């Protein structure tokens, strides 16, 4: 057992024994050895928790399940979550947007050298700038992980796409969106997609149909990308769960590139700083 796994279990056990939280959200291995989310409610069960390069699932999405009181008069449950750097930025976003209260969540932060899917480095991890979470209650990690350098230009692939002609870009995305089966896995995996009723399924007003036609697919993905403008933390959960391998992160990272260039803002770096599209500055038009 690695030192990191041991410390994760120690932190989880302490929180549960002290009654600081009712549940610890982390990673465990299923019967076939695959990593899956773990929900630990008893201190005696913390040995289920694991950590490794294949722990690539986004756990912050599950925090939404604990943000409301389970019954009338009962307090909102407090939870702890194992968080990589991208997860910590997602928590900051949700705290700012008042989806969760900071006092109701304990963050077991992990230094992270990047995770893998099927033995291959995740695309998001190749572009990741941080190896240490911006937010944590307890930090677990090693100096070797903290010192891992970023190997690639953050937006090299986006610049390549920008250099194409408009007709080439349109043809590229038309071909990609045409493969979409509208399963909404991208939406369900995203920590920033938490609307009670998604516009893609809204009946009144009826913005779009559920038809598997290219215009509807195009509308859904462009709409979702704009809803995440200035809010996407770059965790790449949407692309990771897409059964059709559509490069969804290119849309989100293109908008992240523009937001950073225009406003100097990166999502989740500071929970006190409002996202650019959540503010109004009358002098902004002069600056831009």
C-alpha cells in the first residue's frame, strides 16, 4: 500500500470517527479491478479507498447529491471528497455559485502527476498547469508529484483549429457532431452542469427537439459549451465518458482560451472572484 493511500484512509477515518462528515467520496476498486466511485459512511470501511494513476473519474459531480437536506428539518449532510487539482477548482466554482457551502465539505486534496485511461495519459492531464490543489483541508502528496512540469502548450491544438478556414472548421464539427447519440453522458459527468431541468429536454418553452438530427446535435453541444464559458475547469470528464469519442474538450478549451485572453480569468482559481460572464462592467467594451 502506498503512502498516499494510507494517508487518504487516515484522513477519511478521522473525519468519520469525529463526526465531521457523514460520507467520504473517493475511489475504490470493483470486483474486476476497475476503479469506481466509493461512498464510505463507516470508519471501518475506509480500507476500500484507493488511489492510483487510473483514478480518473470526476468525483465532484457526486457532491451535488448531498447539497440538500434529506428530509424536512434535517441538517444538510456534510461530506468529504478526494480531490485532484481540477476537482478542487470545480469545488471553488460550485462554492461561488452557491451550489454547495464550503463549511459542509471537507476537501482531501491530492497532488497529482496526471491520471490515465486504459494506460494512456488523459488529454486534460497533458495540458494541466497545476499539480497541487488550490483548495484543500488536508493535502496529501509527494515532492516528486509537485515538481512535475507541464509538457505541452495549453492551447496548441486549439491554435491549430483556429488556423483552419471557417468552412474547414464547420466540416470538422459537423462530422463530429453527426456521431453524437445524445445520451447526455457529457452533461451528467460535468460538475458544472447541474440545472434541475436541462434546456435540451425542456418542454415549456420548447427550445429544441429530441431528434437525432445534426441541427439538434449542433444546438446542444454549442449551447452547452456557451453555458460553460468561463465556468469549465478543464477536467475533461465530458470527453472521457463520451461513448462516441467526440473531442468535446476542444470546444470548452477554445472558450477558456478566449476568456483567459480577454479577462485574465481561470475558472476556480479563487472562489471570491466572479466569472466574467457573471458580472457587468460598463467600461468593459472600451477595454475589449
